[in-house]
C-alpha cells in the first residue's frame, strides 16, 4: 500500500485534514527529549485506491526554536519514506520563511508533491492563495479542511500519482514479516536462519535499504521472509531510527500473512512492541512473539519462563491466544522452533472449517449456553459458517443479531479457539439476521 505523508508547519491544519480523511486512526507515540510526539497513521481510500496517510509531524506544538529542526526531520522522513507528499500551508498567514524552507527541501525530492493551501474556506480567500505560486509547485490546491471543500480535487490527483501497488507476483508464497524495535535482534535472526551475514550494516551517510524479501525453504515449506531490519538511515538522530522502523513495520505488516515479532527480553514488552502487536492484530495478521536474548536473562529458574510468559500475555489481553517462543538468536537456541511456529500460525490462519463440522461443534455449545435474553427477547442462533475471507471470520445466523453483546461474542470466539486451533490468529465473529 502506498504511503502519503502530510508535512507542514504547526497550526496550518494538518490534523484537521488528517482526521477528515482517516477512517481509523493509529497513533504511533514516541517520546523524544521531553516532547511526546503523537504521530498519526491511518488508512484512507479515494476512488477505490487505498493508501496509508501519515502525519509525520504529529501534533508538535512548541516554541519557535524547536520548529526548524523538527520540520527538517519531518520533511526528511517524508521524502525517504512516502510515495507522495502533501505539503500543507495556511492562507491566513501567507507564505512564511518556514514554508520557503520546507519548499526548498521538498523541491529536491523526486516524489510527487501536492501543495495544499488550507483554510481557503470561501471564495474571498482565493486571491490570497495566489501568493503561494511563488513556492514553485506544479500541483497546487485551495482547500478547507474544516468544511471539506477542495479536498476532492486534491485527492483525485493524488491517487493518480500513486504507484499501483499490486501484490508482488510471488504473493502465492506465504509472507512472514520479521518486525520489532531497533536492536531487538531482527537482522541477527535472519542472518542466523540464512547462515551468513547478508546484512552489512554501515553508518555511512546515505546507506538506505528497503525491506528485502528472502525466499526461504524449511520443512519442505516455502515462504518469503520479509525483513524490516537493516534500516540504517542517514539520520543522525536515534529516535528517528525508531520511527523509521515503525514505518517499515507498518508497510511490512500490511503485506504479510504472519508477523514474527521479535523483542528484547531484557528490555521488556513495552509500548512500542505493543503498538506493533496491535497493528498486526487489527490488520488480521497471524502473530508469533519471539522473546529474544533469553541467554542474557539471568536466574532462569524453572518458573521464570512461565512468569515471563504470563507477563507478556497480560500486555496482550484480551488477545492472549498467541504463541510465544523464548529464543536466543546469538546461540541459535530455538530459532527453528520459531519458524515452525510461524508456519503453524500461517496454517491456522488459512484454515477452513467445514460448515457441517462447525455446526456439529458449535450448536450444542450454544444450546447449553445461549445468549442472555435482552429486553425479554430470546436470541436463537440457528446456523453458522466460516466466511471466505483470507483470515478466519465466522457468521452466526440468528433472529435478533442486534441483541448479541460483546461478552457473548467473546464467549463464542473462545469456544472456536478451544475446538479448532486458531493459535496466533485474530478471528472475527459476526452475528447476522436469518
Ligand atoms: P496542525 O498543527 O497543522 O495539525 O493544525 P490543526 O489541525 O491543529 O489546526 C490548527 C488550527 O487551524 C485549528 O484551530 C483548526 O481548527 C484550524 N483550521 C484547520 N483547518 C482549517 C480550515 O480549513 N479553515 C479554518 N478557518 N481553520 C482551520
Ligand atoms: P535489529 O536492529 O533488530 O536488527 O537487531 P540486531 O540483529 O542488529 O541486534 C542488535 C544487537 O543485539 C546486536 O549487537 C546483536 O549481536 C545482539 N543480539 C541479537 N540477538 C541476541 C541474543 O539472542 N542474545 C544476545 N546476547 N545478543 C543478541
């Protein structure tokens, strides 16, 4: 899926615009030197073309002196990572020095740039917008993020400029994405599997590598390993490395079947790791968790794996039916077990339960424990079937689907998990009118 970045000074209206376009929002939060940047990411589509929209600046509000450095970083990120860039300016303030600075940086990039002149709420402001031609962009749009006018024209042209990101032709092969925070051990993991140092990590300015797919064969099972690891950007700033890796993860997650989520067990399953976990869950991807660097975890009494597992599952609630493998990439402990588990999760995700079998198992369970009556009305579930989606989803047909509440849906999900192995796979349960 294409990535579109929105850049511009604070207060020009980026978040207003963003909220108008996004159906579902994911916040990518990272704390940097006291400033919490809440970078927003979400999906949008226009004329049937889906894209991810990223507000690379997030909602930074601050004093003027942090602006310049912040904006430079924002623009650099956008140029490196996005397929197209929306550069937003504010007709109320006119062209500012900062706008000129951003324009200069953007003009050097080869990515398509769309200049969005915001807050043109009515015809009376059209004249003032002409001034922005001095910034020298071919594509220029007057719009109002508040009332929505002009956004359609911008989006029409934007989606035309986006590359056609059809899935690669080898998409028949299962795709496992190795994701996680920087230094979790992702590249070491892939190197250990492949048996050689495929990644030459350098700090030389300008070394950039996109995520690489490796065809891999194990247990007679072929798959693509999607790597997000070798990101060593020219960025001098540590926190941006984190953000790069999150952006890479976003892309890789959307394109894979199963994620192998590697985290450093000596550092814990923290908020950034959770972000990736939930992103995969919401995208209905299979998940295997690797607790890496287990060799460094001292005092491994017999109970410590259990305790650690419990701790991880607490962070994952309510989606706890996820395999966790304790590995040491360094000593190659259980790294093949990790791959075996990913293969199992892939198979669980592609599993199709026969309708007859599903009904034979589920209907007696439902009979013994029917949905609670609601407003003195009884819900009667008659029949269920698995839907033909790429990930497991089930429809239960009944008389009054609107009366089936979340706790009962969870009950049904748990029973599905108990009876058919869906370990590592998010499942969706619908109640439909029959
Ligand atoms: P950001 O810092 O770039 O994310 O800017 P915000 O989206 O927070 O907007 C800054 C201010 O501009 C808010 O008070 C918005 O209500 C206002 N604003 C945003 N878009 C428009 C617009 O199209 N017209 C007008 N008049 N105000 C707007
Ligand atoms: P990436 O940024 O996620 O690709 O992480 P790397 O693979 O570059 O690993 C980061 C650091 O952790 C390197 O110094 C590795 O040698 C080290 N490392 C990776 N896996 C292990 C492990 O299982 N045990 C120990 N002790 N160190 C590890």
